[in-house]
């Protein structure tokens, strides 16, 4: 079935709730473990259908944020979300207090109850009203950014459309593009500050209702982190400062030499004088190359990617009114993933495609997991699939970049490494924000600048005033939309680097471990999945030395 043929409807909330109330009742009165297991399984199917409808509503809206019907449907599913979460929470409580808990544990595994216990700690029906407000604020932020209409060179561009100019070979063009971006944010500064301030206060209030000191522990619970806390993350960030920041400085020095600049500014995004490598064709070309690539990589990827093409499960071009960024979503009742992206002719197109294909591939491989909570793992584990896929496909990058392949590989590895300090900065900043919920907008911005000195020393905004005054983070959607979801990318990046190393040493075993990891879905915690994949935990202090060394060697031996 093609995407356009998928069944879609609005659930009838009252009927939906009544049906689940009855199931909860049957569950609690069930006389045997078998009966309870059967009810849980039936409930999974109902939830799968609900999630598929919700995904379709969100996706159609992202595909056209100006479409009236899409706006309405998305609004509907945003609004019912907290109510459905509340009834789901009620079922979860019943499962948690089952008299057959031992049998349920045997059937679904410890991790199921670990997830349940985190959910129960992080939810209370008193939160529903605040959750709805939070959704609304998230939407305000998203629409504000998606609605950007920037006039440049005779065109009206959104922020994604502006980004190729930010990588232009002409320094003046790059600076102009950055200035336009700077000015867009400056123009909307008050609204951006106000939305964020409301979000911080609201999240803090949620934490207080649940009797936490501040939002941080709740943020971790919302991310379903069961095997590490903020103390481990804090130590981990220090490792990045120690091992990665110096190496990134070295790379930046090399870039400066290549470009022949005395000083590098934020808009000097180039790695090469003649420009960053570009894929040698548009969307159709890239999809064709990816088809070849995935058919050669493995049998599993071949079947998977052909399905994505045949069933029209990708929307990759950048259009006016389309929401920015890239993501992977899924329709669990149909057992299919979907890739959303905004190609703009830069090398980013290829990394987005391989990245999102990594998510989609995992989602497809773990589609038969018995419990919906096991379909996806926690976010840091999810990003291992996607970021490793970026590296597992290195041997085919020539299909996209031809004579510029070496340049792409250099930029990819250097960019991935440079990302670690930035990711740690975003994380550190968020810890500060939620430790100081009453800070003013100005204080938040100056704190950002303080932290930037640690993680990105030498970052120079030239005279771009909004950015120079500490506003850069306001374009980082995660900070608004999903608090504490960011260090995840760095944790996963450290795991992906290990796959990069292993691919060079023994491709076959690296692929097999990757495949096993994908199949396991979310049936284990992050650190258990890492173990399953035969890689080291990013919290192991030895990892950084090893990874930084290998990358340093690769860069030294690089022909560029
Ligand atoms: Zn991702």
C-alpha cells in the first residue's frame, strides 16, 4: 500500500476512552496471567492504530503547514494527545499492580517494567492541562520558524532555503545570508524569549507538581533514561572538553590554512576554497544512487529501501510552506516508517538521507517487537542507528560525490567531531536553564556565551548582533521542543565513531552487530544495547582517547 492510500480518521475520544476503561476493568478482574497478556496484546493494537493516525496527522501538517485541513487534523491530535496519555497511564498503573506481575515480567522482560516505573514517576493527571499548553507553545515556536519569509536575490526563502547561501563560496554572500538569518531572529526576539520563558516556567511547574526540586530529574525521566543520570552526563561533558575540543581546534586551524583566512567567523562554514562538496544531482538522482548503495550494502537494506521507494514513504524536496528539518516517523499498525527531509543541494542532503534511513531501517527491523514501547529505543540509542548508518555507507559516497568524495569524507568526519562540543554545550546550557528557572532572557543569553567559551572557544560572530549577544541557541529547536534531548546525539556519535572504526577493521562483523542492534529495537536500556552491539559505553573514560586518536590519525593521513 502506498502512503497516500493509508486509512486515516479522527478517533472518537469518548468511545476510545470508554473502550480502554472497559479493558482496564477486564484486565484488573482477569483470573489468569494468560488472560492479562491477551488484553495487553489487544491494547497494543489499539495504541498502534492511534499512533498511526497521529503520525499521519503530524506528517501531513509538516508536509504543508499552510493546508487548512492538515492544520485542523494536526491540532486535533495535538489536543487529544494528553488525554490519551492520561488513559494510557491508567492502564499502565493497572499493569504495574497486576497480581500476575511475575508472569508478565517473564513474558515481556524487565525493561518493560523499568519503562513503566519511569512513566509512573513522571506522570500525573494534574499535568494534562500543562501538557496541552506546552504543546501549544511548541507549535507557536515551530510555526514562527516555518513561517519565515526572507527576501534574498529576488526570491522568498524560508530558513532552510537560505542555508545553501550560508555555504556559498563567496564570503560576502555567506555573510549576507547569515545577516538575514540574524535579522529574522532579532525581529522575533521578544516572541522567542516569551515562548521560551513560558516553557521553562511551565516545565518547572510540572516538576513541582510531581515533587521534584526542579525540572532536571523529570526531564531525564521523560527521556526514559534508566541507566545514567545528570552526574554521569556532567563527567562525560568534561571528557569532551578534555579530548575533543583540542582536536576540533586543530581541525579549525587546518580549515583556516586551507581557506587562507586570518580570522574565521561564524559564516565561514566552508571546508574548501572552491566550496563544500555537493551531491552531483537533485532528489531523483540521489534516490537512485541510494537505491544502488542499499542494494549493495546488504540484503536487508536492499529490501528495505526498495520498499521505501515503491510505497512512497519519503518526502525529500524543500517546498514553500513545508516544515523545516528532517525526521523519521512511523505508522506502527502498518509496520512502516517514513522519511521526511528538505533537500537543498548541499552535502547535508546525503547525510540526512543516510541518517533518517538509519532510523527508518531500525524501525522496520524491530517492527515485530511484542510491546509498543519496544518498537523504538530511547533517543540516544535511536541515534546510534542513524549516525552509524552515515558511516556504514561511506564506501558508496562516490556514487553521490564522484571526484569530490574525499572532500566529503573529510568534512563529514570533521563535522561529526566538531558536533560533540556543540552538543555538550546545548546540554550544559539546558541544565543551567532548569536549575535557574527564574533567570531572565538576558541572563540566559549571557550564560550561553559563558558556556560557549568552554565548548567552542574562538567562535566569532563578527558583527552579527543577535548572535553575538548570545541568541544562537534560539534556533536550536530541541531546546524549545524537547528538553534534554540533545546530549543523545553526542552519546550516539561516540558509538557511531566506534562503528566507523570497526567498519575499517572488519566490515562483516560490524554490519552484523549493527543489524542485531536494529532488530533489538527498544527492548533494552541504552547501555545494554551498547553492550549488545559490542561497542564501549560512551561513559567509559577510555573511549574518548581511543576515538580521538583514530580520528586524529585518519586526518593526518588524509590526502587533502
Ligand atoms: Zn536522528
